[in-house]
């Protein structure tokens, strides 16, 4: 087989491939066997039909088509390997010449495909970002304590108009053109929560028991989903939440501590940990932006367009040109970050263990609200396991970048993210872990990455450095 590569654009190439007839013989023999098992010819057992009879009954063209279709994927992979390119997505294949089964000849085809952009990695040790310091205020502590007290609060009936934060027992009735389409009685609703119909909170404020209000709102379900209806809401009773006093008795009730001061110190430590995670997320995002800004390269336009179109279709905003411009910029930035992290992972020889991949899949299943086993099965059936492994590698690459870069807070103090990123025994080259550990095997705390900002919704649309070359 002979192949040549032609650069069409910085991120797109054309492979020109010529395959001698002799190299197709195995596929041609296989095609005869495949077709022989599919056709019924009087006088011959299925699978035992001679090639000359298949030529007469089915035609050599059908045999050759079967053979070429069977051979193309492997021939394409060979051409990709010879050209040493990194394809992204599926190629556009054009078969320009096919051999003759009787006279031979070459198979000639071209394959156009997007490729991973090439660029020089920035010096990670020369990058620096600034984040906010970890500061736990009295307001932060009070908020956590109040949230805990709320869990142990009780509801008490009151004789006054409804106010925000009250719990109202309500009856609700919806009509369209004076015809009742839905109703419910005895619903308990926290006023101000905004968890039911738009306008309900405003309608309830100021009402007393046995008073009603009428407003218009779109229905949230049923046969009239989305239609505007006239809503009548009647208040049956009003209750307020009574919080327990923040004292030693409450500390003993709500925790393992004996005093309220011990509980407050524990809550302060929890708040500090949350702030550290937030600090780690901010450092990650700012460092990624700094890396993207330090390297200039193109991303495949077709990949950007495909991802933007999918995003806008999901939002039903395909005709919103202004929003398209915003989404396009965000998509390009996201893809640049992914390509950078893929390159770092490759340069640092990052590996992904089966355990790391499994933990990532379990974590991702929570984001999609699915059971882990169901999520793993869905991902596997969709062929997305390689893309998921690539995402784990990106996260580990980003942990390496954070370890190499200079991270300080606005007070000028160095920021240690090792607790957030879990790299105490990372073995990352140049890191603080065990130098005998496997290179690149950094453990990454998912809490610092749970926003999922680096994950493409459908990873099968984008091949990565951790994936096998795309096939036609």
C-alpha cells in the first residue's frame, strides 16, 4: 500500500491511498464467503457456493463492493499510522478507482479528516494565577449553623398573613376558558421557594387563612403543558418554622459535640474546606485560561460548528445569531483547553487506571441522576469509554499544570492545592509525592472538578489523544 498526506488546512488533511490488488485478496475471499453464506443456490449447500456461481448469480460488482467495504477501515488505519497524524472524528472517504476482479488493478481512495492541531506547549513553570484567599467570615459560619438548625426546626401554626419563609397549606385550581383542567388540595408549600407555579409566591404574600387569590401562569405538566391558565389559590392554614436555640443542648442533639462552641469550630472547619475547594476550582479555571492565552493555534472549524449546532438545538435557539456568537466563542475556548490538556497528558505520559476510570464514571453518574451500573452500561453501549478515559487524563494533566504553575492569593501568599487535588502520594514528576511512583499517576479529588466544564456532552463527537484513530 502506498499513501501520501496533503495538508488542506492547519487542522485538516487529505490522505491519498493506493492499494495493489494482491493486498485485497484476503478481503475478496472473505467477501465470497460472506455472500456464499447469504445466498441460496439450488444444488449447493449454503456456504459452499463456488465463487464462479456467485459471480453469475450476484455479480462481481457486489463481491468487490463487499470486499472494499470490509478492507477500508483497516486500510485507513494503516494510512493514518504511516502519515503519523491524529484524526478527530470520522473521515470523508471517496473511492476514486476500484480494481477489476478478472484483470486486477489498484484500489484508490482519498480520506479527508480533521486532525489534532500541533503547537508547542507553554512553560508550565512560567505560568502564574492569582485567586482569592480562604477566609471564613462570621456570616459564613452563621449561615452553616442556621442551615443545620433549619434541619431540626419545627412548624408552628400562626394567626397572621403569609410572609416569605412561611409554610402555607393551600388548595389550588387551574382553569382554561372557565373549564377546570387541574386541581389539588392540602398542598404544603414554602412561600418564597419558587418551586411551583410562576407568580404563586407573589399571590400568597399577605393572604390569611381562608383567603384566596387569582393569577395567571403557564401550566407545568399535564395535557395543557405550557398553556396559560387562570390559577385560584386558597390558603387553608399558615405555619412558621421555629428554629431551636443555638446552645449546648442543640449541639448535643445535632452532632457528636457537647458544646455549641465545639460545633461552631467544626462548622468553621467545614466552611474552610468548602472555600479551599472553591479556591482550587478558581485556580484551575484561571490557569486553563492562562494556558489557552499563551498558545495560538486553530481548532477544527467543523468540530466547532457541530458542537455549537448541537448546543443551540438543545436550547431551541438555532436562529439566535447573537447567542450563536457567544456559544461559538465558548466552544472554541473549551476545545482549546481540551487540546492543551491532551498534549500535556501525552507529554507527561499520563496513564489512567481502571480504578480511576471507574471512580470517574461513578461520579459522573451522579451528575446525570443515574445509577452507576446503568450509567456505565449506557456509556459503554455508546462507545464513549475511550472519551471518558481521556477526560480523566485531562484532569490529571491539569493537576500536573497546577502543581508546576505559581498559584498565589491576592494577599501574595502561596496557595497549596495539594489537599484539594489529593496529590500527597501522586508521584507526579517534579511534585511532592513518592518519586518511585508511576509517572503521571496523580490522584485527583473530584470535588474540585465536579462542575464538569471540561466534558463535552457527547464525547463520541470528538476523538482525543487517548482514543484509537477514527475509522470510516
